[in-house]
C-alpha cells in the first residue's frame, strides 16, 4: 500500500519533494524537539493523482482516518467533539515556497455542538463563536468558492454568534447547501480544496513568474490548532534569525497580541516589533530566541519563522530558509563562515554574480515608490538622474557645463559614442538586451533602459512623448533605473553603492563590503577560469585591473580610427597609388603606437590581446545618402572621389563582407602598419623598463591559409622591429574563432595559432544565421513569447549548437597544439550561465567588459566548486 500520509515525526527536511517545504520543515522541527503542534502531512503524490484523475487515491481516506485517530489518542481530544474539541488546520505547502498563493483553512472541526465545548474549555464564548465565524468564512471561500465580498457585506454586527448565523445564511444562499456539521466531511473537503488551489489562477501566475514547474503539486499539512487569539497573553508573529534586508544580527520580526496568524498577513491590526515581546512575555521571548538559535545552527542559514503563543505557551508553526536581499546574502554567508557553521566554498555557492552586479551601482532609495513614466528592458544596471538630451552633440554640450544628462534616442549607433560617454544613462525606444545601446552601455558601466516602445522619440521636434501623452522637452529631468527597467519623471533620491566604492578604492568600510571582498578573494582562489577584460583605452584598462582583470582579452583597434583620425583612413582608402597609401598609413602608425603604449603601460605585466582591425572599412566613411546630397548640392572634387569610393565599397551584407582578416589580405600595408605599431609600442615599454605582454589577434579567420598569410606578414614585421631596436619582440599570434568553419577546422587552424579566442557574438550570428543588430526589433519578441528561445542566444550561450562548435574547436585545437591558450571575448564572457559552460569546456579564460569582471570572477569561482 502506497503511503500517502506521514506523521510529522516520520518526515524530515530532505523530503520536500514529497511533503512540500512546509511539511518537511514541520517534520524537521518536530524531530529537533521544538514545540510544534502535532499533525501529519498528505503527500504531493496524492495531490498529483487527484489533479490528474479528479479523484484522490483510494487508500487516502483510510490513511488519513488512521492518522487522525492517532492524533486524537495523543491529544486526548476528539475532532469536533462536544467537550474540549480537537480543531485542525489544513495547510497547503509545495516543494518551493509560494507564499499566500494557495489555501489554508483554520479551525476545522467546529460546528453547532463543538462551539459550545470550545467555549467551555477556553472560558471564552466570544472566542469560540469568532473561531466558528472564521471557519465559515474560510471554508465558504476556499472549499465552496464563495466570493469573499458576500461575507464582508454581511459583517455589520460585532456579535460573533449572530455573525455565525449570518454566514451560514450566506453559504445557504450561495450554494443551496448547509455548512457540513460533520467534522470529517469538513476535513476531507478541505484537503481536496487545498489540492485544487495548486491550480488557482494566482498560483499558476506565480509559478510562471518564478519558473516553478506546474506538475509538482502541493502537500497538505493537517495540524492541531493552537490559538493566538485567546486574550492578551496570546498572540502570533513572524521572526527572522537575522535581518533579511541587511543580514545584520539582531531580533527582527513582528508580533501581534491576541490575534491569529491570518490577521498579521491581512494587516488588520498594527503589529509591534518583535523586540516588544521581551516585555510582554519574557519566558516565551527567551524560548523563541533560543529556538531561533537552534534553527539557524541546524539549517546553517537565515531562517524565517511563524509562531503563535497560546496563553503563555509558545508554538512553532513554520520555518524555512528565508529569502534575503543581495546585500544580506553576502553578509550572512560570510558571517556564518566566521561562526564556523559553513565553509568558504559553501558561502561562495550561496551568492551569485548577478547579485554582485546588482550591488555595484548606485540605486534609487528603496522606499521611493512613484509610478514609472514608462517600462523598458533593464539593459544595464544602476540608477541615474539627468536631463534629456536628444543627440550625442547635445549630450556632450550639456555635460561639458557640468549638467548630468540622459541620452534619449530611438536607437544608438557608433556615432552616438561621445554622447553615451558624456551621459549618465542611455534610454532608447527600440532594441533589446543585445542592441547597440545595451551592449555599449554595459561595457561602459552606464545605466541603460532600452526598448521602451511606448515612448515616442522625435529627434527633429526634440520631444519625447510618454504613454500618457505627456510631451517632454529637451532638458527635462528623468530618473532611469537600469536594474528595474523603469523611467521616472523628475529626480528620485539616489543611494551610493558601497560595493562600487570598494571596487574602486579597495576600501572595506564595514561588514558588508568586507563580506563581498572575502567572497571575491575566495572565488579567485578556487576559480580555474581566468577573467580578463575587453578594453580599448588606458582608462578602461586601468579600471579593469582595479576590478581584478588578469589581462585584456580583447582590445579593439577600430575606435583608434574614429574621430579626427577619420581623415587619415579616408586618405588611405582614397589613395590612388602606393605612395599615397604609404603616407596615410605612416601617419596612422604613431597614433596607434601611442594608443598601444598607453594600454600596455596600464596592464604592465599582464597579457593584452590586440585585435587587428575588424569592421568593414566603409564604416569609417561618411553615409552614402548624405554624401550624395552633398555632391549634388555643393560638389567638390574630394567629395566626388569619396562618393565613388563609398559606392565601390558598398556591400549589401557587410557583416559577411570585406572585413576582419579579409581586409588585412586585401589592403596592402594595413596588417604591417598595425603590427609595427604594436611592436614599437612594446619596444617603447621595454625601454622604459616595463613588462609589456602584447598578443596579436586576427579576426574572422575561416581557413588556416588566411592565418598563415597574416602570420607570415606579422612575423616579418616583428623580426624587423626586433632587429632595428635591439629588443626581442616576441608576441604570440592567435586567431578568433567566430565562424563555424573555423570551429570545424580548428585542428588545422591551430597549426598556425598560439591562441584561440572565441568571438561568440559572431559565432552565434553565423551559426544561427541571425543578424544580431536586426533580429531584436523584428522577430525575437515573437520567438521568445512562443518559447522558441528561453533567453536570447546572444545573452546566454546556446550550449547545444554554438556550444557544440566551441567544444569541437577546443578539442581539435588542443589535439594539434596542446599548449594552445583558449579564451572567449564575446558578450557571453560576462554571462553567469555561459561562464559555467566555458569552465566545463576547459577554456583558460573569459573576457568581458570591465564592469562585468567582478561578477565574472565570482562565477568563475562558483563554477569550480
Ligand atoms: P501560508 O503558506 O500562506 O503562510 P500557512 O499554512 O502558513 O499559510 O497558514 C497561514 C497562517 O495560519 C499561519 O501563519 C498561522 O498563523 C495560521 N495557522 C496555520 N496552522 C495553524 C495552527 N495549527 N494553529 C494556529 N494557527 C495556524
Ligand atoms: Mg505560512
Ligand atoms: Mg567578431
């Protein structure tokens, strides 16, 4: 016979699958010898069977009856008896806590006869009738499905005995039935109602939001009632073993005198701080503190507790490992290490990179509760306040006067970079988490909310129209919450981030930052995967280093061709002969050299992987239409030649066009110039007594032949510079693996490579045949909604497809060259889930934007546990 019923003394905390979390923990407390009102649990198996077939298992009634007889024997009372009746609570409780989502029915067993017995036993008629009234209400609502309003409307008297008659009438009117006087019927029907509450609308909704599976079912706990509403020496409360907001030690919770648990939740009367209980009922208070200590030691974690005091006797009604804020998570974990309850590994396992990332940035004060102007995608965390600027130039202009600005665009392009740098936050009406605005903002640690589609951004009119039709002019102050994805009108109060300050200065200013520091240290000590940063400037490199990066995994060189240097690129492209091109390249050389020297200095002693130019050259030329208009209206010889070049270089699919290594093989002298700039920067640093560790990385290689050609050219230049300078310049030369063909022929490519770095953004694009810049606006939302993707493959690495390519390349690359260093430098390098995959796949390092480095270090450590 299958066992569907477990007495509390038979269960334990590891049985939550079967007994639900509440049942398992009631059993655990019972076994610990804490004062738990006795009872038993009906298993989730029984619930699942009931929900699947519409009928409870045949054996259930017998097993419940058996457990009930045992309970009556133990308590010496009879369910619904005439003298001192036994009353029961019937409580839901699934494996994962779903607070308040399912049903609980109290005071089961009361009826016209037993109410008098209860009155006599407790000496309080009022209490007995009030309990009966409560039962009618809960039973009516939960078991019979009567709208709560029907009871409230009847609630005009405060004589509970009369209310009982009124409520019986409500039940009669609504259902045509009498309230069942048979306590057994009350019990069984309540059990079924709790089963059914698993599938209530709100429970389903909650599960969807919390990603709790729909097929677990709930257990049902049947427990002897204790009464907190028996006068001033009774009461009920909730308690936490530490402050769930900050993690601080102390007495936290609320207590409500002369009340039943539901009154606390309903907020009917004002609760007092738990510390008051010390004055109201010192013995119970001391016992409670004692039990809290027992629980925290036993669970080795923060516990939350529900308790009731019945005429001076303390009863424990519930406990579980409590939810907490990110700050509290770090602080509690390290405090428990100090108390020798857990080890450093366990402490590390209990926090996450996502929590750390949330703590790094300023945020709006928690109590602030204004209605947002609009919701968008929370693309880059933190909080910022500033005045609207509708374009990059305006943002720069306002920022130069010391004003804080929010750059507001429909979407951003590389031309918006100066404005993004100048702004506190970026707000766009289009695009998702991997749009240009989102990626760049995250890289810079700027707050970003993107895809706020209900906003109308009119750059020409320089207005922003909110969903409520408010029209906002340039200069209007907004508050942008990149963690929540909301935008508010006006300036909300900000709180600084202690973690951000710690990361910047290394100063630990209290228990909280100390906990974060220690957790990170431990992560570094156990992590096998290195963490580098993607950084293109000495400032970013310096920050990355402060944040604990062990090198630069991707230094892009293309920004070194922007701004004033555009002219030089134009000259190089327009050059009609070898001499012209040489002149242009020679002019670029010292500029690039200085850039590299700066970064190598900032990263002295650490590897710096410099990627040769990657984007299609025409990205450095003016827009075709604008240029055509200019040529039509004010023709100049220069513009005409420029237009011809733009047209010549036009590609309908530049992402798959003349870019990456292809440029190096087609534009004479380009690779040589870049490698010379790197080599000479290395020499410069060596002359200054530095320890430069430059690595040269070739993008978009599809076949080993390409890499061989570039490698030969690069080695020639390195040899020349070595000879000329007298210093040995010996840079490793490697390649990005970002095309499926590269991954599939990695065994060959490794013949010519000292290292691989997976460019997982391009690899995802090319493996899926998806253009990252386009899909977000077009069909991604529909795909996500229909469940084709759970998350965007640009955010979290697609293990099955793209991940398989990574695995093949690692295996075959290392088979050819066992010392091959392998890293990843796509956005995925900062994504927790992807980091665990890269660890498992045996990569040497991940590289991500400087602001993601601390979280990546934490996750690299967690991956190694
Ligand atoms: P939830 O899962 O929504 O917290 P519970 O099963 O914990 O629901 O029940 C809600 C409240 O009902 C409890 O906080 C407690 O105050 C009260 N309650 C439940 N069982 C009993 C009992 N045996 N005696 C007294 N009060 C009870
Ligand atoms: Mg509860
Ligand atoms: Mg790429």
